[in-house]
């Protein structure tokens, strides 16, 4: 990668590493539906005009049912699950658990996609990553902490949603401009969650910290991050862009420790290393394939903070 690509990767690592911190700050005062609807509204308000000006929204015609389904499995479900999950577990642990997405894809591929099925090195990576997950959950949460296990389960379920989204995009939305897909899913999510956000809205204005956290989530970690992510794909290719899946959790863990005072144990570091190593091995293919821009929407699920982040 050239210097520009490395710079974009660094910026993306931060943009998709900070959501967990700001979700943790916002959820202290605001309900998950309010947080998610707020960030997707902000993202849609920025992405839709860009998509309209570039003419990509028109290319969503004929794909609206798939876009609706994608909104549910890739944005509505994961965003809510991650936000609810952070009520019970640390922001850094949330990011570590979401780094397991390549492992989840490898497992789901046994049923949904023969081209992604594991074997050999990828199977070993799956085993290593699962050991890392067990270490992180078992030692950082503990089997007796029901609330912690509930939060971890929600976050891992969000990872399943992100993984399913990759299969859905690969099969049904190849060739559809990713900017149009992003604008569409953000808009649909806002509309679907607006009633729940209204019902669960606080009776008093939130603090500046909570309000600013939602703005940062929508403006930087969703709208700007998606635009820069597509730019990174164009500059360096899909394979290089996927590296953000491994760098952004480190940012999230460090912020959790430095800002929120979350503990950083030797087991956490070991589990993180195993998860990242296992995910990297599970995502590797026997032979490198050229990245196709048409398939890039699948990469929306890469962190997210794709996404969710």
C-alpha cells in the first residue's frame, strides 16, 4: 500500500475504533433505540444528498426488498444489539468480540456459501479464534455473571447479523453502488426505529456528553467512515481495506482503558491476540483474488463499527 492508503487505514482504524467508547457514554442516559435512530438519521442526512447528486440512488430500483432485509440484518439488529450489549459489558470487550466476524463467516459458510468454507489453515484459524473468544469471555466476564454473558451474547449475535449481511450482499447486491446501499439502509433504519426512539426518549434533555456522543457516532463513525472506507477500497483494494477489522479493536480497547478506566488484563491481551490471529487465518484464501469494486458492499460488515460501529 502507498502512503495515502496507510493514512486512510489509520483514519479508518480510529473512526471504527471510537464508536464503542461513545456508545458507552451515550447509553448511560439514552435508550438504545434513541442512540441508533439518532446516529442513522445523521448518517442518512449526509449520505442521501451525496447519493442523489451522484445518481446512485436510482440504481437501487428493483432491489428495495433486499435493501430492506439488509437494513434489518446489517444495521437495525446489530446496532441495537451492540448498544444494548454495552449496557452490560465493557466497550473494549465489545470490540474484541466483534473482531470474530471472520470466524462467524467461516462457520456460517458451512451452510450458506461453499466458496467460503474452511479447511486446512482456515480451519486452524477458526479453532485458534474460538479459543481466544472462550478466554476473553471466560476470564473477563466469568460464567457466573449472567448480565455479562447476556451482553456478550448480544454482541456476538450482532456479529452473526454482520456475517449474514456479507452473504446477502454477495448474492443479491453485487454491482449495486455501495454508497447507494449505505444511504438506503441508513434511511430505512431511521424510519423503522423512529417510533421506538420517540417512545423511549428521555423526559429531559440529555447532557452534552450524551448528545455529542450520538452526533459523533452518526457524523464520523457512520457517514464519514463509510465514505472513507469506499475510498480506501478504491485506493488499496478490498483486501487491504479489510485490515481495519484487525486494527480498530485495538483502538477501542486502548480508549476503554484510557478514558473509561476499563481493566486490561493479560488474559484480555492473549485473547485479543488469539482472536485476531484466528480471524486473519480464517479470512485467508488459498490464492489471492483481485478485489472487485462491485462486491465491495459486502465489506460494509467489516467492523461495525462497519459497520456499527
